[in-house]
């Protein structure tokens, strides 16, 4: 157990250093850049919390961290399969995008401290509360795992609201699923960034325009009942936190995921160090109150 009360990675690879080959059961093209890979557990019992990540890679290309996009607990797949949503940005991720159903991805983990929706770590405390999910861009991937987990146990939570901001209407992820989430009792407010000069207009978009923090002031929030979760690009955090403080939400009720550069996933290489902690182990999920003495964290 580490200093944050996290019992180390939930079950997965037999060794946290040794990747295991997992069969790709399905590849879904979500956008031009993002694909959703369904991985078979191949008889292994992977258990994880939303917000944790796997290291996934290919021989000759290396490996990188990817957030778990699937739900856990009652929302977990009975056969142990799970999904990773991978954006093609470079050498490894482009190679992964060339994989097809039936190919193999090498995976180790799960790693890190996720959202302990049910448990007893310092990240407990979501049950019975209203939850405000604030996602930006690809931050919707780990948020999807959390939302699915919570919707799998819907009656244990209060009002659920998702605010999701993205750059371009064509870049929205999981739009179809969001309709199911709404039908399960979650409000969803989508907003698209104002196009920068010279970029294409919003292609018929009729919804809200502006960064996610322009939506938060208009929300009806009961600060004593609400837990807010922020996952998105680094630039979003300071502004989102300020908007939540304006709504009187306490530091202890603001959760965020800090996706630092990571190489090893097991607290050895030091790439993800913030102050005295390793984000790959003590995070990536933190309460804002845990970061108050770490000015470099945000
Ligand atoms: C905890 C965690 C969870 C993540 N979850 C996901 C996920 O669910 N889906 C997903 O697509 N990506 C995720 N990432 C980012 C992913 O790990 C990187 O995109 C990946 O390392 C890129 O590898 P590459 O070899 O294809 O690109 P590289 O050739 O290494 O880099 C290509 C470009 O991506 C940038 N880049 C590389 N690593 C990161 C990083 N960690 N964060 C931001 N930019 C980076 C580089 O600066 C460069 O511009 C996550 C990262 C972390 C730390």
C-alpha cells in the first residue's frame, strides 16, 4: 500500500514488468484519429478501477499508457474484456492503428490509482453524491469508464451531469453512447470550442459554443452535495477549478486526473514525478486537496 492508501495495481498481468499478449476482438473507428480497441482478457481476470491505465505496446515500437475506457464493478464485461481508445499521434499509436481484429496487442497493468467509487481509499466518497463530470477532448476516454461504472449502479448516486467540450463537431467521441447515458438519467451538455480564425466553421453545429468553463456558471449545483471530476487537456484545469470554486465546491470534492508523461508505470523511471510523488502510482487520479502543497502539479 502506498502513502495515498492505494493498494497497488488491481489484478492483471502476473508481473507488472511483463506484458501479456491480448487478442484484439474488435476495432471501431470513432473519428479520423481515434479508434476503440476491444481486448480479450484471454482467460485472465483483469479487475480495475475507472481512471486506471494500462501500458500497451508492440515489439519494435515501445509502449505507452492508455486509460481504461470500460466500466468496472457492475458495469464490467462478464468475460473480462475491456476497451482502450487510442488516438494516432506518433510512432506507436500509428502502428497500433494498423492492427486489425485478430491481431495482438501487448499489455501490462492495470496501473495507478483510479476513482475508488466503492472502496475505502482517500478517493472514496462519491456514493450518494451528485456528480459533475467535466471532460475535454480525449479526457472523455477515462471519463467514459467512470460514467459507465456509476451508471451501472445508478441508484447509489444523486444527479449526474456531464459537460463535454471538444474542438470540432467531427471530433466528438462516443456521441451515440451519450444518448444511452442520457436515457439512464444523466444530463449531458456538449460544447464546441470557438473556431480559431482561418479554421473551418462549425459545420451546422447548433449546440453551445465556447470552452467548457463557459458552461459551468450556468449550471445549478448544490455545493454541499456535489463531487466534480475534471479530465482534459492541462490548460483546462486551472479555469475549470476556478469555475468550481465560484460555485463553492470544496477542494476535497474536486477530483482530477493528471496524465503526465509516463514510461514505466511502476514508479521507477521518474518521468511522471510531480514534487515528491509519482503520478503513475499515486495518481493519475487525485483530489485537489491532495495537491495543495504541489504548485507544479497544475
Ligand atoms: C495516464 C495516461 C493515460 C493516457 N491515456 C490515453 C488514452 O486513453 N488514449 C490515448 O490515445 N492516449 C492516451 N495517453 C497519451 C499516450 O500515452 C500518448 O499519446 C502516447 O505515448 C503517444 O505515443 P506515440 O509513440 O504514438 O507518440 P510519440 O511519437 O511518442 O509522440 C507523438 C506526439 O504525442 C505527444 N505525446 C507523447 N506522449 C504524450 C503524453 N503522455 N501526453 C500528451 N502528449 C504526448 C508528443 O509530444 C508528440 O507530439 C495517455 C497518457 C497518460 C500519461
